[in-house]
């Protein structure tokens, strides 16, 4: 997996779309899907139209993609270290975006990923595909075991709580939905529920 970072001006949908288009142009191959959390600027019709026009599937989750969160922390750590080092040297006229290229060159070409045992660029090479997938499979955490679901089962849907809500308020939407269809795509299981507009992943629904 090649990692790319594109700075955006704000979370305004237009800025997010522009940043996404720039990121797609910098990638060597168009992704089959975009997997993201439930950010407001991404859940709108404009962003959905963008990915449809590009022939990309969009999957949103109310949780945070763990692999993305880990990379973000690593990127920030590398960024802060470079900024601190330059400040100690008396260099203060560099903007944070000026560090992006050097950080990504190091990360993609020198940093060995704990899951694959390879650097991101090595993992992308066809000759290393089997090795990377095998290492990921062996090291995958499978501690959470969810009850199996079948078509016709009743479930509740996780919701994103507002910052102002009290801790005791429920994480689940009121009422229940019924599993209408179960689909496998790119080694991931998705659930289609009656009267709900998008597919959901297993951690987003609760069997009742």
C-alpha cells in the first residue's frame, strides 16, 4: 500500500473533493474503493457523485479505520520531530506541508510495516504480494467474535453520538432493522438492511 498525504484547506466539501482528486492523480493506480469514517463532507451527495464518476465504491463506517489511524499517528510523530529539530537549529520559516514529501519518501521506502514485514513500496510489488498477504493474515487480531448473522435476523445500528450527549445515552439507533442481504466484497462482509440506504459492516450492527 502506497501512502499519500494531500493537505486540504478545510473540511468544506469542495476542499475535500479537490484534495481527493489530487490524491487520486498522485496514485499509480485508481483504488477499487474508498473506506472512510462518517465525516460530514464525505457523506454528502457531491462526494458520492465524485466516486461514482471515477468508478470507485465508497464505504463509510461510524468507527475509525484502524490502519488509517495508525498511519496518521506515525506521520504526525515524524512531522513533529522534523519541526522540533529545525526549530532547535533556528529554522522557523518552513510550513508543515513542506515536510510531506520527505516524510513519505522515508515511510514508503525505508519503514518496514509491522503487519506485512515489508516497506509499503515493497509490499506493492507483484513478487511480494503472497508474502505480504500471508504476513497480514498471520498477524491479524481476531479477538472480537461477533454472533453470526443470517438474512432475516433483526439488528440495531450503531450511531455517532454528539459531543454534547450524556454518557448514558445509547450508542444504537432506536428501533430495529432486518438483514436483507449479505455480500462479500474484497474479503470483507457487508450487510444490506431493510429501509436503510447503505451497506454496513459487522461492527456497526448489533444482533438482537
